[in-house]
C-alpha cells in the first residue's frame, strides 16, 4: 500500500520531529505515521532500502532510528525538506511508494 497523497485531509498533526510535522496516528513502536509535509515519508511502509538517500541531489533525507518497528529499525527522515527542489527522484526510486512530494501543499516549508 502506497502513501496516502491526501494525508493532509485524512490525518491530523500529532507531533513534530526534527523540524517537520508528524501526521498520525502514532502508536510507537509499531505505528509511526507520516513524517514531513512538502516531502512526506510514510514511516509505516518505509523499508529503509536507502534509494532515496542515495539519489536525492540535495540531501533531504537522513537516517533516523526507529527501534521495534516491524518494517525496519531505521527510516529515511525528511529532516531537510526545505532543501527539496521537487525533482521527484525519491518518489521514483522508492520501491514501496512510501514517499510523496507535493510543492503545492499548504504547509510548504
């Protein structure tokens, strides 16, 4: 299942992490929500294969520890989403469609 591109309408902000919003629900460690707004990563489906970190030309992503999560114990966190140039490489290379980039989102950094 891919990230919900309408998460802004379907979820609520429940926290903030590394300067970006976290969209719920969150029930750690199994359910971690969607991190980011302009560059959004669904932590619950991210497999941490690293393709987005390798291909992003402006280093939007950094690894963050998520111990106990059933998919992987690290996630690609969009901690530098303000640097995003909307090239969509991360979206294209994500094998599980866990990333959505939308320059038109209301809370663009």
